[in-house]
């Protein structure tokens, strides 16, 4: 049932007629004093889920958000709707902070935005304790979970700090990306009952997902941008160096482009972001430092020029396209060698071994996305625990017109080789053995003695590696987690070896003669 007072605020203050999916349920739960987790896609309308209760409840609503650069914009937007709000973060001096706390204590603001680090200082926690807090909203709540892709240590103290608040206000946690495991972790840390999780359809019906494999990246980008002139979009790359290279390359070809990454000055980043938001430049080339919380409605495409580290990161970044609901592209340019960059990031990180292992696992799932024959939207939804069985009909796999070919015999060769290698080796050795490579490593390990050595001698190692990726993505093989993943046979893989299951793959269509014969 829609809360009538909430409905009235929706119309009077925000100018919208109806609630979006999930919003009314979340608001009802909060108004009933229940801790709630809202998992809604980017652009789904999470902000209203706490802004409306903030206006219905007597005291102040504290919004914890890691997005310091956005707080001012969020507060300005509220002011435009005639709602009193302010923020406190590290960009302010001490007297200003005191003044803003005073305003909150005197109920002069309804919403107070805070960076999570604030809660680390006992003095500030004490100040907060003096306020009449009716609700706490934890935005980007996946940052609280070590299983999430964007874990922030400053979020760890949050739960304890909130428990200390004398008024014990209800908590609403919000995120656009939570696997079942991350959602459970958020619920446990913030004491949210699992049945108070509100998850709306994760599917983004206006996004056309595409995976483009093994193409010349630069040429693809140029062709795409020329075919879609004037459209606004983001190109993500994994490293600052690659961001700069791509930016210079596109500038040289007269594309209206700028770049954003952590190595630039605050001013340069701010300028680039504003130019993009106000359509003064068409394309932003960026690392993942760009975009969390960016509310630009007309982003028509998000292209990943290199594979990101996890599907959560991918879906969140790709989800920045099409917030206005119009059809938009989410394209991944996949080259197997780009996986190495992500490996490097994991190796270099200072996280413990268990954490690194989950990161490797996530990277593998991301790689499977790049190789899967199934509907890409469905693959993503399944990853987030939504077992929809409907194909989207828009993604590059759904639209792939190529014919399926029976590759059972080739698959059996690969699978039997994995069995002969006793699950001790990964893809690279597998491909070397199958193609009969005469490398030092093969000789050292004496693998030329295997019965499967040279079984696919006519194929290149690259093609066999691609086939192994395909069989892994399709579930006939699995790769163990870790820095050096080892291939293993799955149950369905064993069925293929026994001849009980067939394997099909869409093959490249051979070039056909289209011109009339010259006679
Ligand atoms: P999220 O935080 O989930 O990414 P936002 O809260 O920023 O999304 O909302 C995305 C856009 O949708 C905003 O422009 C917002 O004004 C709009 N919006 C939110 N709720 C509604 C609604 N019920 N009806 C129409 N538009 C809405």
C-alpha cells in the first residue's frame, strides 16, 4: 500500500506522479521503523527512498556517502526542490563544520550528508549523538563488504558508530551492485533482517550489451564514434597510461574528448567532469576513478576498452549508460592479454590472501562473461542471483546470427587433455600440449609423452586457448581460483567425454562471394 503522505511529497516536492518499482515498499518499511536494504539498479531512484522519509520523519536524516565530490551537487539539487540539506566532509574548515552541526542540532536541516571517515573520530560521534537523528541512510552500501568490489575500510567502523547513536534510528542501506553474498554481508553488519531486503529487477531493458572479441581496439573505437556522431559516452580503460594514450589518439582524429583519472589534479578532474556533464565534450576516456554516482542522463554508450576486474564493477560502470531510459550500448572490447593487467592489480594490492583469492575468482567470472555464448543480460542477472530464464533479445549473443556448429569432437580433445594433465595445469600449458608445441617448459615437464600431445596440431595456440575459454565459460571446464588457475573437468564436461552431451559453438561465417562472376 502506498503511504499517502509519501505520495503527496512525491508529487509536491519532487514533481513525480508515481513511485518506481520498489520505492513505495522501501519507504513503507522505513516508516515502520524497519532496517532495510534497497538493491536497485543505477538510475532506479534510490535517493527518493530516503529523501521522502527524511521529510516525513521529525528530526534529521544522516546520509553516509563515500562520494565527497557529489555531496554538494546532491545538496544543491535538494535546495532546488525547496528541501533544507547540508553536508560535512573534509573539504570544509572547522568553523563551517561547527556551524553545520549547529544547524542540524537546531533542526534547520532535514538531511545531513556525511563522508564515512567522519565517524572515525570519537569527538564527531559525540556531536552526532547530540542530534535528533530519525534515519540513517548508507549509500553505496556494498562498500561495507569485503566481498564487494569497492570495499572501503572507513565503512567498517560504520556499523559500530551507528549502534552507538542514542536515538537508535532505523537504517536504510542502498546499493546498485550486490551479489547474494554481498547483500547478506551488508544485512549482517547493519542488522537488517534478510526479509527486509528490497531488490528490484536488475535488468536494464534499455541496455544492449555487446562483447567484441579480438578486434583492433583503436579502429573499433574510431568506427563506432564515426557511426554515432555527437552521442555522449564513456570509454573505460584499466590504466592511466592507456587512458592518456586513447585520449590522444581520439583527439588526433578530431573526436571531442577529454580524460579523467586519479593522476590528474583536482582542478583538471573537476573541469573534465563538468565539460562532460554539460555536453561541452562528447566522450570521456577514464579509469574507474570516474563515474561513481555520476548522474548524467544522456550517456548513450559505455565502452570498456579493457576488461574490468569483476562483473559488479562492470555492471555498475556499464549501467551509467541510458539513465534516461533510452536505448544505449554497453560494449566490452575483449582481448585475453588484458586480463593480465587485472592480475597485476590483484598481485600488487595489499589485501590478504583470502581476499586476493576472491578477486581472482571474480576476474574469472568476468572473463567467462567475455566468452559466454548465453544471453549477456541473463549472464549478469544470474551472477547477481536473479535466475531469470528470459533472453534479452538485444545483446550481441542474442543477435548473433551465425549458425551453431557441432564441435563435440574438438571439445573432447580438449577435455581429455585436461584429464591427462591431472588437473595440474592451466590454459597455457593445455594449449601448448594440444598444439604439440616444442617448448622448454613442455620438455621440462615431459609432457610430449602424453597421448593428447599434438592432438590439435593444425590449430594455433591462440585458437585453442580461445576454445578452452569458451568451454570454461560454457561450463564444461572450470578454472580454480588463484593467481595460476588450474583447469578441471566439470560434471557436464565428463558427460561430453562419455559421449552423452554434445557441444555447439557459433563459428565465424566464411567470407562469401557477393559480387557477380566476371565472365
Ligand atoms: P540511483 O541513485 O538509484 O542511481 P537516483 O535516485 O539518482 O538513482 O534517480 C535517478 C533519476 O530518476 C533521477 O533523475 C530521479 O529524479 C529520477 N526518479 C526517481 N524516482 C522517480 C519517480 N518515482 N518517477 C520519476 N522519476 C524518478
